[in-house]
C-alpha cells in the first residue's frame, strides 16, 4: 500500500482546491444556488456547502475556501483510516 507523506498530501489537496476555484467552482455553485437543497446529493460535495454559505453572505470567501480545504483533508484522513483498518497485512511503502 502506497503511503504518501501527510504534509505532501495536504499541500496537494490545498493546491487541487485552489485549481478548482480557478477553473470556476464558485461559478458552478452559484449556478446551483437558486435550486440549492441540502438534501440533494450535490449538497454533499466537498466545498459546495461552504461556497453556498459564502454566496449567502454568511462567511467570507477566504473562510469558505479554508473550510472546504479542511473538509477535504478530513476526508482524506478517513480514507487513510479505512485503508489501514482493512489492509493490515499489506506492506506499507512510504512515498517521499
């Protein structure tokens, strides 16, 4: 099982969200805003609720981005935990 350094992975997660923002994530969420329903599957997308909160004036864009990045890092941690619990016999290969 490949195991990347957490610091490296967190930096990649942050960079990916920044790239998503540059590619129009806020505009995509803005298009969904009139039909926003927290019960819909789209509302569970990492970053979407935070960007909606920004568009509603509840938080700043910077706070929304920071919260979305945190949610992404927490999701990655849950994935690591899941893999570790199910692949105990696998040999770990640390990545630089």
